[in-house]
């Protein structure tokens, strides 16, 4: 473990407690690792404009957000991958046509998170829109459905070979992004930028879109509360998110960094 140069953590179900908070203990342990010269990064499906509301005392060196569609390192944007305005419009129109006019969708890009949900669900920061005149590029679009066949029909208007689509295990939504807007592709670009082998990264996750990240990195660690598919490919399993599993693992291994 003395060769680890970067720690990456998902947020929901991983670094977050169930109430979307990051404990003082976790922040302190992460800060100690950073003092030792270890980079710390967030790797989340949340849009950047949404995720930054929850960082609290954290000062991440690396931000992989928007499902892998946007990457920055120490404040410098190093990677971006998004649907064009035309592709976004096609996907939105297809979602309403295929899933019905009342379907809830969200679209995010570098500067905004947009949704046609009028209710404040507590842990989201978005701009309301009915999408009737939406005309922006986007890194990710999510649809409130667990019907894979419907998602495939929506994605086909751009091309199934052009889109990465996955469900979330904790909410009844599917996310769609460009093929190269994934956490693992984001990490590959980050490694190239930092001249850092992926073998020197330890990554923590719990859900479907963390699988590629955990496989790619030198040490992939699943949370105790992770879905079975993540646990089955992980190198290790740490304590749950409610038990500060990420920080507990870092604390245990900090002396070896």
C-alpha cells in the first residue's frame, strides 16, 4: 500500500452517510492522507453543481463528476465528454414520446442540473424546466424508469453504440451518457494527465457505475452496503457508509502510505 498515490471515492452510499452528510471523522482522516502527499478525489454520478453542496470540510484534489463526463484536477478542467445540443434534444423528445408526458427526467452539464420535478426532494439542487425549449449540451441524462427496454428505445435515437446506460440500485432511475463519459474513462484521462499508473489508485464504491472504476484501479474496495455485483469484483470489502468505511480503511492503512 505504500505505492498508493490517489484515493478516489464515490459519494452516495460510499463516503456519504445515508443522510448525505460527510462525517467530521471522514474529513479529518482524508485531510491527514492529503498531508502525507496522497491526492484525494471524488468520483460521482452527481453533477458538479449538485455535488459541491455536500463537500463540507473536504477539499478534494480531483473531481470526477457528471458520471465521468467532467474531470478536474486542482481546479483545472482536464476532460469533458458530452452529448451535443442536437443529441440532447432528440433524447428528451424520445423520453416524453416513449415514457409519457409525465415522465421525470434530469439533464446535467458543466454549469447546471435541470429537472422537470417540481417537488423539492431535499438533497437535490436543480433548476426547474419543462424541457420544452431546452437547448444545451449535456454530459448525462437520467430517466425515472427501471424498464431497460424503454431506455434502449430512447437511447436508440442517438445510437445504442454511442451511449452508456446503467440503472441505479437505490433509486428507480436509469442514467444515459456518451460511451466515453464513464468513471473508468475519466480515470484513464486523469492518469494520463498526472502520469500516474492506475495501479497506484485505491477506489471505493457501491453501485453499478462503480464496477468499471473498481476493476481499473490498483485496489478496488466495495462498501459493506454495496450491491452484490460490486462486491463480487472488489479486491476488498470495507465497513459500510454509515460506519465511515472509507475513512476507517484509510486510517488503518495510513501508516503504509
